[in-house]
C-alpha cells in the first residue's frame, strides 16, 4: 500500500501538533492542534488540505496544542469522525471552550502595545458544533476507521483521557503497523504493556522527549516558601496556567503544602471561564481524594475582577495563553506593580508572551495600559513530569525489530537534541521531517 505522511506542526502560524496520513485515497489526521502563541490566520485549504477532504481525525489527548483547531476544521467543511477516548473529548471541549471565551475582546490582554485585540479564531458556538463528530473509544479495543485502517488506543498517562494509538493499515496481503505518540506521562502509561511492547512496528511517530532535570518535591518546597513570604508581606501569588493537567498538578501540590502545620491558610482561586465545570468534570485525584478545602472556582468576568478587592493573601491560578490571552490579565494589572506579590511561572515558558515580557523587565502592557513590574518573578520546575528522554530511549531499545522513528512534535532544537541522543544510543533509523514535507513510508 502506498502510504505518505505530512507533518503539519508549524506549517503555518497557529498550527500545533498534527500529522496527515494518506493511504489509498484516504486522509487521516492524527491530532489537530492549535499553537496559541499566535492566531491561526489561514484556512485548511491554504495548507493544501481542504477540510472536507479529511476523512477522519484521531486525537491523542485533549490539550489545546493537540486538539484546538477542531472548530476551524468543522467550520470549513470536515464531516468525518473524531476518534478519541471519552475523557479526551471532554478535555478537548473544555480546552477549546476556554480558548473561545478567553479570546473575546473583554478577555484579551497583550504584552505589547496593541490597540486592537485580534479576532477570535472561533466562537463558543463553534466549539458546540464539534460535539456530533466525536466517536468515543475504549482503550485496548480495536476500532475500524475505514475498510483499510484500524486503530487501538492505549493509556498515555499524560492527563485525563490521554492515549497513544496503534494503527494498522491493510490492503490485500499488504500490512503496515504504525504507532503514534502525541505525549506520554512519566507514570500510568501502557508503553511496556504486552500488546504494545510485544508487537512490531514499521514506523513510530514520537514527540521530542527531554531529560528530567529536577528532583521530586523541590518545586513544592519553593512554592511553599513563596506563599509564606507573600502572606508575611501581605501580597498575592499569581500562577498563570494553560492546561487542565497542569492546573490539577499545581492544585495537588498546594494541597500537599497546606497539610504542613506551619503553613498559613490561604484561599486558592481557579480563575477561568470554565473553572466550575472543569472542577465538576475533573476533580482533584490525590491519594486521599480530598479536594483542597479552600479552593474556589471563578467563572465570570465580574467574579474575577472582584478577586482584586480581597484584602490579605490569596493564590490565583488563572488562565493564560501563549499569546497573552486569559484572565491572568485582570490580576497582573492589580499585582504586577506590588513588590509584596509574586508571579509564579511553571515549566519552560520561553515561547509564551508573558514570560518574554517579564524577562524584558521594567513595564508590562496590560489592556493597553503600562504597568510597572515590581512583583517577584519566580520560575519553578513543571509539576507535571513527562516521560524522561532516557526512559524513552530505553523503551525504544527494547523494541525488536527496530522501527523507523519519526520525531514529529516539539521545538526544532529539542527535536535535534533528541534525534542525536537516539543515534548515540544505537537507534539509527531516525528522521526529523520538516514541516509541510510529504514523506513516503
């Protein structure tokens, strides 16, 4: 069977993770991500792929970078099915809805002097339009995508409903096996399960894994110190977030901190247009199933703004996109100039507008107004640990025979480093496909 693929990530502004698989006249899209560092200003046709010509979509997980352009695809004529796990469809819907609501002009803030907010890439109603297309699948149960292709989902441990996908393409006596991995968590994944590691593959599509450089508990200790210092000074702690899994991990970290007798009691506010629904759908899942007692979801703009009238220290976990969209703007306007307050950035955020602006120092432009930055800027290791690059290499080394490896997700430098590490470990068939290049398998 003649099979080709095209890596769509960064093929145009705003295009996140996405892999177009073509076989026997069929077009299968693996992930449909939105890179929110800049608005998607084009169309699927401008990518050379009319939306109506895509027969089906498979989602690895519901994070914005892997699902966020679905409303654009549906708006432009896609009428196939979107295959994913049930929890993945819920996470994707929340991620897309938050993006739609956060890009309304009243929600928009910029770190540069922009007089006019960019037009939202889609509306809340267009998120609703995606619902009929979801085909919810169970893990470990093969599902037929069409007469040539079957897919089987396996737990990826990368947040609720995340999965990686085994795809088998058959025509006559021809058979090709692919394994598509969007992202993998350090725990709770099926990488070493018999149906995965015991099978053989012709091609693997992987993200660029990176080494884990921090010790467990270090970030929690630092966050405890930041909250204590803010309490003593009478300031607030602002934590910009952009995904459900990171929100969950940070809240669990705060819950662990709160159990220490020396910690002061503070209210923690989750500020997002979909905060209440997210807390209902995806409650905290620590060991004791006890939700942090001081957590309060904040849904409306009015409630969000009222947080800034509270006296005393609060922790505000607020939505923030790469390009500077979200509720965090309300609180930056109030707290950025206060030396007693702290802004906490988790993980590598060099591609995010807020991080770039804060590194510049001096002032921050919020809602068109220059705000002096005197708050403490604290950078902590990401609490959500991805699979370590070393563990990924060991896993690949156990695969016999060795498949062809295509690194399709991540920054260019990260891809290059991971590909060098793979070759150094003796895995020779490694390919980093350029964006937009049509590759024959």
